[in-house]
């Protein structure tokens, strides 16, 4: 059975929408951090593997400052995920209607739009996890050892973007061992896949081991920091795709237990259930499960298509629901509202990452204004120090044309890229609430400027003072206290 041409049309439309909205606001703090991280090539960073930073650095090097080019790989990754969801539907016998449902539901999902209109490690994790799911389903349905080997390669490369796909693969293998089918796991194909995954993931894993596993510290420190923690974990799943499309992915969960011919695919819903329990128990972010929804939508598309075929009216109803879901998801996930309307909106309540793409040029201009207030002789003894990687990344990326020097920070990757010179006994501080917040590491602080995004958006930087302070000890002594992984 050939893949329907309609799937390609849906994927192409998705790319067009994502790229058309890619320049509406501005950089996300993570994107600026990724670009700077990529300029410090390494096998790993305290909070992430190297692949996404290297991609971002490469895109920015090709066209400095171009959000369109920077975000093109994310849009293409999202389109490939959409196509893979349709391929999963085809793998279980779904025809044109089921393939189109899988593609449309994936493309208009809130999670797909939210993580794909900008650069996020989750975008590429979603692609690798969906590819893993497709290969696993294909391997079981067709008895294909080659797909098992390919799955190992996908996992190894995927770990270099975000390590969660490795955990999904481990749980998937454990599920197959417990409930079957086991035959493909006892083969040279499986051994080759395991070796490929280990070899490809090894550089990052070794880097983490040599640096004391800082990513585990990051994960522990950010646990429960979004989506309402454990209390919001399961309710948030209902809006991850779309509230109206919950029946489609629920059908994907149920079908392997309700259809005798899908019995061998029970490892899919069991993998999803185990991952949900693990993330919930570990107080992980609710969106961590997002990468498994294209797989469920691919499976759920076939029973949904059969449901729609039983009555003519249902096809129109399903199309209407998908259309409404696409519109709602677009408003929440894409930068469509005017910046001044974001504060207090449902968009910020459900997708606070939108606020992290507003105000950075104004932020850097404020820091530049404060820097120019410092006498030239004093500047030679002053370092720019920030509280987090977003602020440091903005200064490094946007600041040079405004006369700003490089920024230093103790946050995550920036903590690895050097400390201020010993002659810098003063610091222009950004990211601290006040002088008391800067103590005991900085003293004699005076405020030179206050950050104001001028759109009334209360994001992390709004209202922060830009202070000139004196260090209370040499930087080398302070660094252990200023370094933080979160």
C-alpha cells in the first residue's frame, strides 16, 4: 500500500504555517543559548547533548540573525513526524482515510506546533521517538530484523539530541520481553541495533560520566517546575494534542487490546503507560509524554477512520473537529496574538514559552545603556554577569553591535566556558532581584537601569534591575557558589 499523497500535502502545509509564523516575535531564550553552546563544540553540556546546539550554530552561521533559517530544521522535523504518524497508520492496514487522519491530527496537535515553530530539543526528540515507534511497529508487523537494526541507529542518534528516547527504547524492549513478541529480540539484528545505539550515544554518555552526571542534577532541580507539577500531570495530557482529539489517541491505546489481529502491538500502550508512571513518579514535566502521541495517533487513526465510515455525517464532524482543533492549537502554540495581549491570556497560562520569545532586543539595549554609563577606565575592571543562560545568550548574540562584551554566567553550559578575569573586581549584574539577592557574593550595588519590555509582559526578566556591584572575593573562589544546574 502506497502512502497517500494527501499526507505530503498536510506535511507541506504544516511547514508553511510554521515558517510563516517563525519571525513574528523573536528568539526564545533556549535558542540563543543553543547558538552560543554550538560555538563551544563539545560531546555534551551539563543540560543537554550536543546535536541541537550544533545545528543551531550552523544555521546561525549561514545567516546570522535569521529566525527563518534557524527554525527551518524544526519545521522539517515536525513535518517528518507527521509523515511518520501516517506511515504507522499505513503499517497497521490504514488506507488513505486513516493516513490522512493520522497526519492531520499530528500536524494540528498543540504539542507539535508549540515545539516546532521554534528550536527545541523536544522537537527532535519527538521525531526520533516517532521514528522508533514506526520502526518497532513495522518490525513486529512484518517480522523485519532490518527495522530492529534501524531502530537502534535512530535511538543512538536521538540520544545525541535528547536522552529521553533512550529511556523509551529501554521500556519498549522491556515490554516486548514481558508480553512479546520476543522473537526479534533474540537475533543478530537486535544485537546490532543495541550495539549501534550504544556506540552512537557513547560520546554524550561518557561526557556526562566524566563531568559527574550534571544532567541528572538538572532534571532533579527542574522536576515539577511546570504544568502544575504532579497535580497537573495527567490533566495536561488532555490538552497536549487537543481536548477534542483525545478520542483518537485513546483509540490508539485501546485498539491493541480490542483487536485480536493487533495483539502483538500491545507493547505500545504498555510502553506509554509505563512512561507515564515513570514521569509522574519522578515529578517530570507533563510534556515529556508528548513525544509518544504521534505513535498513538497513528494507531488510533484506523479505528477512527472506521468509526467515521459507518455514517456519512461522521466524516464531516471529524473534519470539523480537526479544523477547530487546528485553529485553537495555533492560537495557543504559535505567535499569533499581539505581544501586548499576551499578559494574562490563556496562551500564557497553557504555553508560557511564548513569553520567552518577547523582549530580548529591548533587554539587551537596556544592558547596553547601563554599560555605557560606566566610565571607560572602570569598564576595564568590570565583567557582565547574568543569572541565567537566556540572559547571557542574549548578550552574546545580540550585544556585540551595541558595544557589549561577552557575558559570563554560572548557569548550566555557561559555567563551563570560563570565569571572568581576576582583574574584573566589579560586575554588571543582570538576573538578580535586588542587592540583597546578589549578596553575599556581590556588594556595594547600585542600579543603573531597569528592564522594561514595554509591552507589559511579566516574563522572567521584566522589572529586573541592572546593577553595578563589587565582588566580595576573587571570581575563582566565588565560582563554585555561582555555578548552578537547573
